[in-house]
C-alpha cells in the first residue's frame, strides 16, 4: 500500500474512532479481543466455556471433517461429560480454505493453509477414514464407500459442497492453469492440494507481464448456483487490479477487467452493494450483470456467457396485461485471463438420498438447523439449505446452535438454540485493505465494531492476513468460540 494512501486511511480511522471515544490503540486492542472469540463476539466464546456439562447420552455421527464437522465435534466434546462421537471423513489434510485467495494473489504459500486432520480430531472421538456413500435415515445408519454400516442416534451432515467445473461446456479441471484459465477454488481436500490457487498466481503474473506491453482482457465469472464464500470471485478481481497497479507503467491502463455475475447485484445487502459499485467505479473496473459462464474454448481463449433477461410477451386478455418472456442471448468474449468460479452443488450421495432435497442441499429449519423430515438429523455449513451462510464465519455461528440443539434433543427438551443467519465476508479489496461485510437474514449490515462497515480498512486486512487463520485452527476447531 502506498504510504500516502496508508496515512489517509489512518487519519480517517482515527477520526471515526475519536467520534466513538476510542483511540487507535484501544481499537487494535478491541480487535484482538474480538479475534480471540473469532470475528468480534466474545460473549458466545465465554458461554461455551462456562456452560455446565451435560450428562446426556447418545451415539453421534458427524459426516465431514471440515470446518463445520470438526467444530461441532469439539464443542460437543467440551459440553458432554461422556461423549460418543464418530467422524466419518477421508481427508488426512485439513485446509484453511479462505486462504486460497491469498495463495492466488501471491501473499501466502500453499503450505500456509495446511494442517493434519488428525491433530484436530477431538480426543476420544472415533475417526473413520472413508466417504459416506449411502444415507438410510429410516434405519438410522449410514454406509461408507468400503461397505461399513455405521449406526447413529443423531447425525450431523457437514460434508461441504462439490465444484462442478464440468457443467461448463468445454472446461475440465485439467485445463486450469493453461490458456489463461484460472480458478482459486480448485483443490483436492482428500489429498490436501490447492493446485487452482497456485496456478492462478502463476497466470496472474503472466497476465501482468503481458499488460506491460499490450492491451489485455481479464474476465471474472460468478455462476448461477450458491457458492462457497460469495465474495471470493470479487476478491481475486480486486487483487488482480491492485497487482497490475503495483507493476507501474502501462500495466493497469492496458488491462480491461470485467466482472460477470449471473445475478443482478454486486451484493445482496444494499449498503454493501452500493459500496462495491463505488469501489469498482473508482478502480475503473467494469461489470455486466446476468451473465452466466456456460462455455470455454481454451484453444481460442474465448468464454461464452448466457445473458438472460425479461422482455414483453403477448397480451393476456384475461389478466389485461402483457406476459413476461425470458430470453437468453449467448455472448462470446475473448480473454487473456479468465478467472472461473465453478458452479457448485451438494455431493451426489446426499442429493440422491432421502436426506437431500431436489436441489441436493440438506433441507433444514433455518433457525434450528434440524432436518425438516428427520428430527435426529442436523446439517450445517456449505451443504445446509439455508438462505445464507456458506462461509467460515457462518459455521462459527451455526456450530453452537447444532451443538446445543443436539444436547437438548438428547435430554428430551425443546430445541433452544437458534441461528440468526449471521454471515461475515472479509471482502479483500486490495493488498492491504478489506471491507468487513457482516449481515444476517434481515439483509442489513450487522457490524460488530464501531466503524462504518462499508469502508475498506487496513485494520481488517490485519485481521484477515494475520489473525483469522490462527483463530480458526486454535480457537474455532478446538471448540473455543
């Protein structure tokens, strides 16, 4: 970050803090306290450690050893005097997936986000290294891909989601890293690899070198499905733009950068939408709404987008109004750098089972996270069919809800915990700045810090780059908040 810009942001932050009666030192101290409780809410962390342990008994099976599965296992272990917990998951390596953006921008190395799964399985928890291939809720059992049947009294589905690159015509995962095709998302959780992010960094550097000499085009897609971390497609675009500026010369002015989301907004919360539009305008970045990436021709370096829109149809004499007709145009664009955010889906083993829904996701009551059909099944994280919440910050809020409600059910009580839809997206806007977007089902900003949440700040970069990862591994995954 340039010193002039850094000083300007410090001055603005000091001004706003003064209005709140805080010094910069107090602000940093408060941010540190917030960090210990993961994302600015120490009250819940304290509640976990001070709550009385329950003597409730029951066999709990958790499918998935990602952020959601391990966090629930840890919290249940902390809150039950005699826990009987089994985790079913194949991955030896646990990835801090929010870090893939940082790898794609050259800030972190691949090894910076890897830990051994075994080091985070709670003591006393049984770990079956396998995938669940079959769910049988009527008999309260799951079947692994090795044929092992595992019985449960309570089931927690926390499998995460799957990337569906092949839904884009002409695109395979082998193409990522060649012909200008990048994707920070591509990884192999079973092997603990983050090849997409590493290849993205290589392509970004090649793109910048080319931009120093000639006109170039960068395209950034956002698909027509729910995705993990809805801000990530914009984060890598912000970082690309800033990286080009850092190169000096004509690198930035030679680069035409366009964001192409399937939706009609930058963000579902109006205040954040407006802030992002202003940030894009200030950086001379372009966007085209309602464009869904449907085809890639790597050899020609062309991307085709489906642009769907409403138009006036025939006159309806009964309703005395014109009908609406959806039309789709297919627009092919050349590119030098194409960042693909793939369509995403629930694992087929869930979507094709009684536990899943027609769209694949696990249908749950959005507040209790209890399955709508099977009262002894809960789901959280990316695979849960809730209106919002496919972020690590959402999991942090969902995990204590699932934990408490399982204990309530084991004790024969009404479910007492409710998820309010809290989601947080540390939206990286450059090397050194982040806009901390916090919101819930009200679709209103829910800031946890006394600063304007629509302003990009260096203090949130400090949180993102230096604090969140250790808080994740040594706080959240240990069931400490």
